C-alpha cells in the first residue's frame, strides 16, 4: 500500500517511533489538518507492522511451535469452548470496547 | 430419492471450538488493535475473524496441513484471514477430529500474524514458469 502524504508530515513521522508515532498520528487525525489524507488504515498498517516485527524469522517459528503445542495441550485437557460460547463472550467484550470508544 | 441417499449427499457439519490458547490469541490482537488503532477497527477485525472461523464448520479439509506439521502428533491446518486487501494476514491454526464423542469437530489451536503473506497470482505464475 502506498499513500502520499505531505512532505512536512512525512518528515515528522519519520522522526518518531512506536507509541509516540501512533500518538502523534492520532493527534493529527483528531486535529483534522491531515484527516483527509491519513486514515485508520495507516494506523492499522503501523500497528500490524510492529506486531510482525516482534520476532526474527527463527524466533517466529519457535514461538509458533510453542503456541501450537500449548493449544494442542488445551485440547487434550478439554480446555475448549464452543463457537457459540465464544461468540456470546465476544458480544460482551465488543460492548465494552465500543463503550470505551465513546468515552 | 431415499433418505439414505439424501443423507449421503448432505455435507458433514463440523462443530467449531476454540482452545484457551486460541481465545487468548484472538483477544490479544483485538485489544492490541483497539489500543493501537481504534476500538471500531478492533471490532471489525474480530467480527471478520469470527466469520472466517465459522466457515470451518463446512469442508475444513479444504485448507492444507501446515509445513511444520510433522513436528506435531496430529495434523494441523491453517486458514488464512485478512480483514482487507491492505491488512496483514493472520493464520488460524486448527485441528480436525472426525469421530469425537460429540461428532465431527474442528478446534482452533492458535491465531497468529503470518510472517509472510500468501503468494500473489503474479508470484504463482513465476513459480509455474520456473517449473
């Protein structure tokens, strides 16, 4: 995805990292000056890029294998819930998230 | 047509379940996106994930066993989930049991961000051309 943003803003963003970058982008969005050119998908791309960069490729593989073994142990021990139970739990979580967003 | 013949043509419906680990993984990404982006986007992401997971009740064998499959005692498959074309891809790893006490089941094992997105049509053509 390529998005053209004003040079001045690009320079500001390049100087920031991580949480500070996200905070500044949110501020810019809230201020509205660049609201037409920056939107949610940029924040999502930044957030997911950070998530993806947590591990090196080898660490990612090791982490995935450990996580799969943990999930399989859950199944073996009966620590599972049905999709219907999970969707009911999600409805409660969703209501909490949306209530938080309105504050 | 006899009832037996009709039954034979009906697709098998798999009950879908979440392991504790898979629940925690889905919650982690949801809360992360809510904090890092917006609560609304997190809700959209999770709703899409739930919808994708729901599709596993039919034909769960359509997805391949993962490359690391030999490391585990049972076959592990993955379903790829991407909220939009611009979003990153997540792997929904799952296991199928045909004859559980409660009938055919699919259980989610783990949800994680894919290290590498699925190949594009152009990349597929390049691979084909090399063969």
